[in-house]
C-alpha cells in the first residue's frame, strides 16, 4: 500500500501518541521502518476485510499486540476512512504495554478497542473475522493460529518473530551437516516451523499462502502466513496437508507446537 494513501497530517497526533513519531509528527529511520512494516501488513488485512460483509460489525483479534500499532492504524482506516463498524480485541501478557495502549486508545477516542492483559491461551472468543499477530515470539505464534482455528476465524494472519522451540528440537535429520552452522539452523527452523503451521492450517480447512509481505531491508522477520477459511472446499488439499505434515515431522524429527495447542497429535 502506498504510504500516501493516508493523510499523514491527520495521523500526526495518532503517531505521536503511539510512539511512531515525535510531538511534531517527525519520524526517524527506525520509526519509518516500523510504519512501513505495519502499513504493508494492514494492506493484507484490508484486502481480507473487503471480502466480508459490511452490513455487520467486523471483529479483529490482535494477539501479542504489544503497543498495538497495527490495530490503531487499522482502526483509523476502518472506522474513520471506511466508516465501517469495527471492534478490536487486543491481548498481551505485558501489563505495561497494555496499560499504555489503553491510555493511547482513550486519548485517541477509540472506544471500540478492548485491551486484555492475559496469556493468549486463556482467550475465549466469539467467532472473530480476523485473528492476527505481528512478531509474536516463538510459540505465541502457534497459540495465535490455534485460537484462530478453534474459534473459526475467517482469516488468520501471522508474522513470527522467532522459532526457538523448533530450532532447539531439530536433531537427527538428514541436514545435520548444514544445521551444525548456527545461521543455517536458524533459517531452516524458520522454514520448517512455518511449513508445518501451513500444513496444519490446510488440514483444518484453510487456504494458505506463505510469502514475504515486506522487503527484508525493512525487517528480516518478514514472512507472513495468510490463511483463509474455505472449509471442505478443497478436500484433496486437506488430505495432502496431513501427509505433508507427517513427512516434515518424520524428516526433521520434530512436532509443531501448534498441534499441542490444538490438543491433537496429528492434523485433523
């Protein structure tokens, strides 16, 4: 999305409140990159929302929300530009960031945002339209996806921060001469973790795409999993996804934490 899509003068106060700009609305390089990162992510959420009915309230759940930059910008877009009825549920276990985000929402007049200080695992949701996370650490990404699947989210978006669990469990696999080099082990862990997540999503009735949503120069953590619920529309792919998951699990001698949070040993 072109950054000029938004009226930046209109957003100065919001950026300053969120910490994406100083009191005069100026952004340094780090903030510019964060803004680009958030805006490009928002583009994909907007495309998904465009396919959902505008006659009812749009419900979005931001998992491991942190300062909730993405939710604030998305709220501005849907509520003030599209004039669409929308509600945000933002959850993070960090009390300080939740308290800060609540104050920011109040200052900005966003009364359609709920901020919950808790573990994502404890969330009990109505059927949400879109569940998403940006740079949720390690298994928080798996919990986010699990919650989306369990509550029947129409769309699930995820950009992971790290894959520590899979990386530490990678052992006794055919590529150990490669993964003895730490940098390659980390890269392989990224690929294996997200590929297994994609297979589980497909086995549970989602159409999945894994891609770079923003250039690596903006952030090296730039791989997005985009999942759209299609139910039984692609039965063949669901069966193939189960096979793919099993092959990955055997090949690298690991299981995805996502299966643990879904309460299953194998994809449905």
